[in-house]
C-alpha cells in the first residue's frame, strides 16, 4: 500500500502509472481537499510529456492538454452531485486519459472500466494512495 512523503513522490507515482497506460481510460480520483489529487494529475501530465502548467479546473470544470495521449482534467469540487455528465460522451472518453477529481460526485456516470485512485492524508506531508485498476 503506497505511502508518499512529498508532492514529488506523489507525482512520480502518477508518472509510473501513466507509463503503463497505452489506451484511453478514465482515472477517478477520490479524497478530501488537499489530499493530492491535483498533484497526481500533474504527474500524469508529466508522464504524458505535457509541458503546460496544470491548473485545477475548479471553475471551468474541464481542461484538456495534448501529449503522448490527450489528457482531460475534470474537477467536480463545485458540483454536489451530477445529474448528467456530458463530458463522458463517447468522443471524449475514447481518445485520451480522463482524470476526474471528486469522482464520487459522478459515481453514477463513471465507466465500469476505470482506474480508481484513493488519497488519504496521514500527516502534513504523508499520503496513503491506493490504486485499483478495473480495466481488466
Ligand atoms: P487536492 O487536489 O486533492 O485538493 P492538491 O493536490 O491541490 O489537493 O494539494 C495537495 C497539497 O498537499 C499541496 O499543497 C501539496 O504540496 C501538499 N502535499 C504535501 N505532501 C504531499 C504528498 N505526499 N502528496 C501530495 N501532496 C502533498
Ligand atoms: Mg484539486
């Protein structure tokens, strides 16, 4: 069960994960505010060779980036519960990695085949990060 001791280690974990990913997938991120979800997405971007600065898309809902694969970064923090979730329409899901912060808020719309990453704050710099791969 991985525990990271710095933001850099969390980014490295994400880079390692994304290196194994060769086809489009949804990465659902769970965990409280400050747990490291955005830091993890920065690591995904780095692993995909994306040079842009990753800013949390809290107010725009989604930002997209181009690298080895497309990266769609969604943040549902401002959404209580999704009634419908348009970005999951097939075109989007089929051509890149879709990383979703606060994925619990779109629970009804998450594709079955996904990677789940759960973050838990252990102390100021320590995070427990559990990755479950349901891509089969
Ligand atoms: P979230 O998106 O889950 O709300 P962020 O990734 O924006 O959280 O912020 C995580 C904060 O915690 C950052 O300020 C980061 O520097 C800090 N931090 C400290 N230790 C870690 C760690 N091990 N992994 C990730 N972030 C960490
Ligand atoms: Mg965030």
